[in-house]
């Protein structure tokens, strides 16, 4: 099953910025990658999220193109032309049956136990809190910034969810904007725009939300989305460099590297086990 690494099919649950960093690493390593998402994706770093294809029909992240599809014929054509198909999770069973992924990765970052389990594929990997390696999945990848970021865990769990955004130039909570109430998000600002502390970031219903620091708008949930109180809807980068908003983060690349390591380690382990069982060298 894993003799030809270039023919390994990987199905990623989730197409946000972290999952897209994983997809990028795996695609660049020669795997066939497909992504499932919800009907109205809630990622804020939309420029570096393949899930944006759900809204736009297609989307490119650092030279890799993704296309949205609802049909197997188009799904297969997208793979054949070296791109990434994105589909709605309600069609997960339909596409999984046809795509036959050897690897399934849950990169939704829901941070609590989900339906993902060891029976879904030959290799099953969980990203971040909410998974237990050896029970729910074959491996878990650490997502907490710091010394253990990107490490592969084959027994046990990651560091529990801290609820604290990672620091950039010393800023943590201030750089993340959260909905102060339920309502429809609207904004005249665009991703990549510069914004000053105290300026209007957007509206939730009729309630204004202002920036708590100056910088570049690195993330903004899709305008028109109905958000819930406390939901992350924006991200301001205090480094003030417009080039960063269009680039996959170092965190996503580190997690992607750990995921690649886990796949190769587990695939080679299975090949050795098959060799022993068959009596070949």
C-alpha cells in the first residue's frame, strides 16, 4: 500500500490556515491531497487557507491552486492536473469511498474529541488538542507554540488548550479580534490593509469593533458570515509587514513538517510489518 509514496492519497478534514500549511507541506512532498470543509468556513487567515475555494470556487496559496467541487469527475480531474480538490463535509463519505485515502488528517482544530477514529484509514493523524494517540489516532501533532511545536506524539496527548493566542512582538490577546455579540459581520477593510489602534475594524450587526493595536490586517472572517459572541473574527499583525499576510505562518509549516514526519514514520513501520508477515526482506 505504501510502496510508492507518490501515490499516497491524503484526506484533510479542515482547510483553515493551519490545515493548509499541512496541505502545502504534503503537496510539495508529492502526495495527492484533498480537503473537506463546512459550507461556510470560519477561518480568518483566508489568503493562506485553501478553504477559501468554498467561497470563490478556486483559491491559490503560495503557488498551489485549490478548486471547489461537488462531483467525482471534477474531483479526479483536479487531482490529475496537480491541484487540490475542496469539497463540503456532507459529501465526505461520497468522496472518501472513491478517493480511497490511505491517510486521514483531522486538522479542524476543534480542540475536543471528534468522530475521527483509527478505523477510517491505514494512517490517521490528529492535529492539536482533542486526540489521544494510540486510541483515537495513530499520532498527534503538537500545535502549542514553544519548545514542542510540531513534535509528533505516538502515545498520549498534546499540551491542553491554553486559550491564549501565540505572541507576536509581545502581543497576544490584543492582536486577535473576537465578536462582542452575535450577528452578521461586515467590514470595509480588506486583508492586507493597514489599521491603527482605535480604528474601526468592522461591525457585528450594528455594534462596532475597533482595533486594539496598530498593524496589518492578517486575518478577517468572510464578510456576511453570521458569527457568535466570542468567535475569533480577525487578526492584526503588529510587525506591519504586508508580505506576511499572504504567506503561510511558521507555526503552520512546523505543524506540517511534523505531520509529514508522522506519515513517513508510520508508513515505513507498516511496510516493515508487512515484510515480516510475508516473509520477504
